[in-house]
């Protein structure tokens, strides 16, 4: 929890110098400019496929981790688990253990009950604000926003999100808890597809634990199991299951039942790990007296790793070879063409030039495919097709007219070509020149 919360809070405050024309926040989703920044990568809306690739990569990495170590993501890294752990910890500190909490809930209303429940919900809201609410730092310049928060000067658009995220965290971690894992999260439903007999799962050693039963100090352990049926493992389980009944879909592999049972074993002066991480193979072979080592290298380790390598390489190749400028052309629909008094024909186009670099640039737009084409750029000043200015990291909009002596065909294919001021050529854009109705 400390490690994950540390990363969560520090990440938006990390800086990454992108020059004077771009934000210097290393990880930022900038809704105003529709851009996502991740260290040296900046993703434009047109490049959403990179995000798709990254999500595929994350999903396969999750499958690999699950096939090896069971639901480690659910138990240790999922925000829902981390937040819920904090909420449960507060509940335990303020209201006491499970027995005391149940007594408190059943008791008649009193100052003490009001105080304890009020304090719990107040602290939950504070944690909700500090955890869920802190997501907004990833969508705004974090130091500026922090200063605004300190001076109670947060814009209402951001405040709305802070309130919504705080409220949803309060409800999800305070009330819904394991229902989120059991009913809302689809991952719980298909995780078993990634399990095999060599996956680490949380297991109860029935060989050693059964026959279970109450035990008094001084009683012999002869002819009985080590489980004293104290239900400590059930009481701490955030999803409310009894792991002694075997692996269940609800188990998020948080390991709390292991800690609880080990405490009991320690008090009883018995060996630890009556509940422990184990593979089904090792549980089976343990019955015959042989302990199997944990097998990392299995067929599914290789094929998940292979998919990760292929998708990762494809994303890397795409990023290293991405074009730093793009041109998009939209032919006028109405009118499709205009016949001029000298008999020539004119077509209008909306041109967008994307400058993905961190420097202001001027671009040269050329057109080919039809003899006698003349290009004129409409706009303030003396805009020339050979020097179209576009600011760093922005989109330049230009209104362009092409005219040509009336060609023989009513529709000719033409190609717009974009080069920058250093002569680097970017992609071509195919369009049409219309000179009559078909
Ligand atoms: S059974 Fe144990 S590991 Fe599974 S969710 Fe409950 S406490 Fe966590
Ligand atoms: S905590 Fe251990 S001893 Fe107690 S009921 Fe669970 S398995 Fe048995």
C-alpha cells in the first residue's frame, strides 16, 4: 500500500522538459489540448491506437502474472483493494475488531456510537478525497493545482471531478467493497481460464488442518488437525469467504487469511502456514511426501511472454517511426467546384496540418496529379503554400483554393504533399479535383 500510494502521489509531480511550448509534467492527460503525455511520448487523438496497444500489453501482462502468481493484481495492486484496505484499517482503529464492531452496530444510539460512526465516515471521506480525488492531478498541472487547492481557489470544473471521485471512492471502498470484486469486475469471472495446476493460489492445508475442532491449552494434538476452528481467517477475509472450503471465485489472493492464521498458529506454538501460497501440484504431491518446487517456466509463460514481446515491439516500432507531421484534406462539398469567368475551374479545400514536434515550423504544401494547377491560400497576411506556419504541438487550419484550366475529365485524382522547412517529406494525402457533374 505504501509503495503503490507513494508512486500514485509522486508520479504527477515528476517533471519532463519538453521545451517552452508543451507542459513539463511527465505523466499528463491534457484534456484542453486533447493530448496524453508520458515522458518522451505524446499521443494525439489520431494516435489512439497506441493506447489500444498499451491496454493490450497491460492485459497480457496481467494474464501472465495471474497464470504465475494467481490474483496478485487483485490482492495487492488493484486500487479498489488498496483503498478498501485503508477504509477497513480506519474502521478497525476507530471501532475495534469485528466483534466490537458488530456490538456497536447493534447497540442503541448513544454519544459513543454517534462519535465512532461519525468519525469513521469523516475519515473515509478524507481518505476518499486523498485517494480517488487525487486522480485529478493526472489531468492538470499538479503543482499549480496543489497551490489552487491550498488557496481554496480550485476551478469548478476540477472541483466537480474531485467531488465525484471522492464520492465514488467513499461508496466503493466504504460500502460496496467485495461486491465490486464479485459482481462488478469482469476479471474475477475469467481468471480461472489463466489458472493451471502450477499457479500460485492461496490454499488451506486440509491434510494438516483436519479434523478441525476447538482446542484447550494442554490438550494433546494427537488424532486431530491443527485447525482450531477459530474463524479468524474468515473474519479478516475482505470478500467474506472461508478458504477452508477450497479456492473460490471470490478470493482476491490478498493473503490476509494467511497472516490471521499464522498469528493463531504462533500463539498455539504450532508451525506456521496452515494457510499459505501453494500450487495445486505441490498440494497434491505433499500428500505423498514429496515437495514440488514452484515452476515458473511453463508453456503459458512462454506464449504470454511472446505476445507481450510482439505487441511491445510493434508499439515501439510505431513510436520510433511515427510521422512528426500530418496533413488532412477535406474537399468542399458545397459547391463542389466553381467555374470562373476565364473558363477555368476552382475547388476549395480545408487543410489541417498537425505539427507534432516541440518547435514552431513552417511547412510547404504542394499538389500534383493535374497539369496547370495553381494553389492559393486564403487568410490574413501574405500566406503562401510554400510557408505555412504551424505552432509547436498544434494544428494549423488553412483554407486552400486550387484552380486549373477546365480539364477533360470531370474528376481528377490529385495528391497533396507536405514537406517541412528542412525539406523532410511527410505523408501524402490523396484528394480530388472536380470540374463538372458526373
Ligand atoms: S480467502 Fe484469504 S486470500 Fe482470499 S480473499 Fe479471503 S482473506 Fe484474502
Ligand atoms: S485461522 Fe487457521 S486455525 Fe483459525 S479457523 Fe482459520 S484455518 Fe483454522
